């Protein structure tokens, strides 16, 4: 499946943007996994992703993000990693 997702960090949050793609009509949800340097994993679900939306995941205190992994779930029940990025 082909969809486009980007992620970046700012001083106080991780931003994830869903940009659509060839299989956007088949996407039902996105699972966002934020991996921190200290071993903590933050898991969030975007249950109804909207093309062009930026989803913000704020932090309290310091930002120790190592990487972000986003898994898409599609209408046929399949799941696929659609973004894996070190930040």
C-alpha cells in the first residue's frame, strides 16, 4: 500500500502529518509509536486520519525522541509500516 506520512520534532512536541497517497482511500487508521532514548515508548492511534492534517503529540519536560514508527491499517485488515524515521 502506498500512503505518505511525515514526522518531525519541535521543542515541545512530535508532529505527524498524513499526506494521502495512492492508497489513501483504503486507509482506516494510523498507529504512531514514538521511541524515546530512555527506552520509553509512547503509542497513539489516529482512528480517522484526514489528508493534510498534522497530529501533535506534546511532551511535558524534555524531548528525548529517538525515532518514530507509523503503521497504517487498511480496509482489508492488513497493516504496514508507512514511516520509520530517526529524529
